[in-house]
């Protein structure tokens, strides 16, 4: 079961739930078989196709699966349909699909012991404390040590890695916001070739710690404006969170989720050590969202010749695997995440386009894509809709009032 939950977190959504109608008790060691449905795309050779109803009835969608099914589901994502290897659904076809392997056999999370580790958002100092102590006038970010399993993964990765720049055209063709501009393409090519030389020349060190994601926040973030589910979750509670003392996170993820977070730390810490006239760390950007009446900020990861560069990692590029479903997953990530973040940053840096750096965590291949703010039009329409929601507008007003009072007090 754990392998499939890890796969779903990596490829579809980290925020998901498992529902089932099987006799066996659900646990991480339970062996399950995938059933291929139309939403999964073209079924690979040997896969078990499932063409019956997924949910018992229309009203039970997301909560009450059909008999003999285990379903991993998330809002806005196709469900993953599974069944027990001894299920009549498998025996009927006479085939058993092979489960996908994950990066380790650890549980989905692990407890953190006191004192907890922290890092200042401004000066970067790290310190131990049982509570979130204010540092440089701001709440610090909480850290976790990298687990032994992930350390082994990084050792294997770094021993066999050769960084390789890949021109973006095949990968980015048809995606929202990608510009067709010879000058921009030339800059992306120059940046990619130079970065390839730098990465293969420097000695890269695996991360010792990584930042823990805390969904409880004092300020609306760029990520909260990209997705309605996140916005709804945050705006309904943010005023309450601002009045409460921030509590430490008591557990850390492991497996593919930890590797994803630790890889971001790996890139950030190693990029800081790169000595180059063209490459440097990104600068903080502020964006006023007039539709919602709020201001958000964020920091692109890097800068090339003054052009902001946002970094995103993925396990593998679609062209690296023989799985047609990977292309649809990549398009989904681009539509819901990549192009939106670039568009938001462009509102605050007064530029027509910037670079998106995509890096494979498995192969070391990477590409740089020039992207504009085409995604803004749809986001602005969404924000107007959110602002017209009576409940959201009330919570937004409460949040704006608290921000205003805080600014006066300071």
C-alpha cells in the first residue's frame, strides 16, 4: 500500500485520502494491484483494465468505492484504482500487475525529537529550540535532519550523476506561457550550457537538513493564490493562526516526499556556492493582488544575467520513460503550478518573461524554458470569483485588518 501512496504523492497530489471496500485491513505492507481505467490513458502491456463503475453511486463519489476496490483520491486529480492481489477482479482476468517500487521501505512519516531545529528566514542562522523563537523580527523556518534512507539515495545519486542540459522545445511544446522568441531561446541556451559546465565542475554535497512545510501561515503566499483548495483552506483559518503561537511540527515526511523536499535544499545550498558572473541568488519579489486586496511575496530561486529563474524538480521528464500517462501528468503540473508561479513573479519584477529551470531528480537532465505571464488572465478571473464569495470576502477583510494593525504597531 505504501508504494502506491508514495506514487500518488509524487505523480498526482500529496494531499490525498484512501477509501476502500475490501475485507482486509488497510496497512502499508498490504500488497495491492493496479486496475487501469480510461482516465489513466493508454494501458501498458500486461495491465489489468477496469471498465465497471468506480463508485457505488454518483452521490458517493470520493467516499464510497465499488466492492473490492481500494481508491486513492484527491480533489481535481484522477483516482488511482487498486485491488487486492487475490481479488476476483484480478483472478477474473488471469493476470497480476506488478506493483511499482518506491525509494525505500520506511513509514510515511517519522517523529522529531526535541530540541527542534530552526533556520532564520533573513540571516540564515540555524539554532535549536523547543519553540519557534523570533529571529531577525520574523518567525523562523523549522528544519528536519535528512533520514538515513534519503542519505543513501543522495549518495547513489551523486556517485552516478552527470548533469546534462537539454534544449526545451520538445519538452515545453504546447505548454501555457512558453514564448517563441529567438533572443529568449538564445539566452536560455546560453544559461543551460553554462550551468551544465558549472554543475559538472563543482563538488556537490548532499543536504544534512531540509525545511519542513507548514500549512499554517501568518501571511498569504504565492502558492495560496495558485490553487483554490489551498486558498480556501488558508483564508478560512489564517486570521485564527495569526492570533496563535506557532507550534513546532512534530513529524517529518520520508520516502519520495522527503527526497523531493531535500532535493530542493540540495539545489539551494549548492547553488549558493556557485561562483559565476552570470548566475546569482534570486531577489525577493512583491506582488499586489488587487482582486483580493492583498500583497504576497516570493523569491525566485536564481537569477541569470538579471533574469529571474524559478526552479522546479520532477522525478523524470516524460521523454525519459515509456509511459504515455507521464505526459498528461507533466501537462497537469505545468498548468496548475509551473506557469502560474512564473506569471505571479512576473507581476512583481516588471519583466515580460523569465526562465523556468526544470530538473530531473533521477537522471540529472535539466532544461531552461522562457515563459511569460499568459496564465495571469485565468488566475485573475479566478480571484474575482473567490473575492465575490461572501465567506471568503469576510475572512479577507479580517486578514487585511490584522495586517494593517501589525504595520501600524511596527
